[in-house]
């Protein structure tokens, strides 16, 4: 147990990941309400919106307004997602976001075509263009991500060698632009990972690129989210994307079942019980999870908001 990280950083993606996936329209004011509730939990990074084509993702049509209306709290990074120059320019124009550039590649060409309408070569070129744009506007690029890193509903298992090859592409692209990538996020976009494949992949990437800090973006479609997070934790991963109450999912992944990210409050509960710090106030996070459920108007998959944490049950026995 001594090898576990002492502190884990959580990147909360519920407001972005969640509202892109919900079927009905959600009022802008309610999205803002959830962001403000999450800002009171001790989370240090919250992804608040997605600047994508509203025709493709109608749930994100009000991204500019959401960003204009939430209350910024000091000490929290408020980030957003964009996939192209137009999205970046919209995010930049808000003047209220902590802009972080990223190089994003995908391990499945079939999924890439469905998700972003590009093949591998076009995507590499698009990353080049967006990096030039980031550079022009003084936005740092120290992060990279690989989507569908563990498997794909359209192509099956993704070989580790393909992921290592994509890391080489990312680092070559960064070097062309005098950039230094410090953090790599491996995304299990279609929930193919299991604890064994997580450990194998993390082990292989560490051997190949020991200098990179690794993060995990895990989905819970097959109920493996928290088990996979634990496997990553045991391999020393100290950075996780998560979504409050288990909100969300990718609209282009042909998911059946729960599609959301690993649930933030369930992850925080597990980490705290294992003696790993997160800086997050769990009772406040549970309140935010209950609010998320109220906003979408249907049950969400998180467990701790139903079962409750153990602290209040322990108290009478001490």
C-alpha cells in the first residue's frame, strides 16, 4: 500500500461531459447552479463547457452563456473542451476560462471519423493547425491525450503498440513546435478497459516514456470504472478525470448502458478510505451529486450519494 500516491488530483468533467449527453434540454441557469455547487467542494479543476458544433451536440449550444454566468472562485481552474480552431476562438473570446492547450489523438480511426469526421492523417494535420493557433495566443500546451486507448466498439481491442506509436507521434509533433509534453491522459472512451489491461497499458507506457505523468479518463459502461481507477492508482497514477454522480458519456460511441465517467464522489470516497488525499469535501460533493440528479430529472449511477459515506456511521461506535 505504501506505493500509492499521497495525493490524487481530480479533474471534474460532469458539467461538460454530462450535459452533452442528456436527451432533453437543460436550462442554462441549472448548468450554472451545478458548476457553482462544484466550486464549493474543494475540487481544483472543473471542465465547464464544450465549444463544439451545436448541430452535432445540441446540449452544448449555450456554452458561451454558461461560461459568462458561473461564479469564478480563486484557486480553481475552469477549463473547456474544443476540437478545432472555431471552438478554440469561442473559448478564448469568453475571457473567463483557464485555457489549456492539448494534443489529442485517437487510437481508433473508425471512431475518429464518427466523432470528428477525420482520418488519422487529417487529425494529425488538425493538431498541427491548432497548436499554431495556441502558440499565437500564448496558450501553453503541456498535455496530450489518446482517446479509445483501450478498445473500440467498432474496431475491437486496441494493441498497446498502437498507443505507443501515437505517443511517439505526439512527442514528435510537440518537438516540431518546441513544446514539452508533461502529462498524458489515456482515455477509455468506450469502456473496454479492465484492471488487467489498465495495468498492462500503464506499465508499457511507463517503460516507453518514464518522463510523462499519466492520467486516466475512465467510463463506467461495463461497471469497471472504479475497479480500473484502483488499478491505475496501484500503478501510481495520480490524475483522474471524473464526473459528479456519474453523469454523461460520448454521444458518438454507440454505448449501451450507463455511459458516464467514473463517478467523482465514489472515487473520492474510495481514495479517502485508502488514506489518499484529494482536497475534496465529500459531504459537499454528495450534495452536488444530488443536485445533478435533480437537474437531469432521472436517477444517476453514483453509489455513495445513495449509500452514504461511512463517517457518520462510524461516529456512534467511537
